[in-house]
């Protein structure tokens, strides 16, 4: 029977082989140069949205104690 589950989001137990969870190393080949350039030009909005998401997650913790 499983009694505990460990979730690792801090690169302690697991680390992505590509070096980044969100962007694989072969992204330019997957997207093509034109789409890659569009993505790079929108990087600021991606960063801003990621920060907004992290702020929301940090403000809405469901686990508050070690026991939980």
C-alpha cells in the first residue's frame, strides 16, 4: 500500500535531460526558425505570465503544515 507520495518541483530528485522543463533542446528544429523567432519576440509576455502564475500559486497554498 502506498502511504506517501513525494513531489519534486525543485530539481532535487529529478532534473530534465534537456536542461529545461519547458523548452526542449531541439525546440528550433521542432518549430522552425520563423516560429522560433515569433516565440523569442514574445518571451517577455511568457515570462510575465509565468511570474503571474507563480505569484498565484504562492498565494494559494493548499498545504500549510508539515503534517498536511
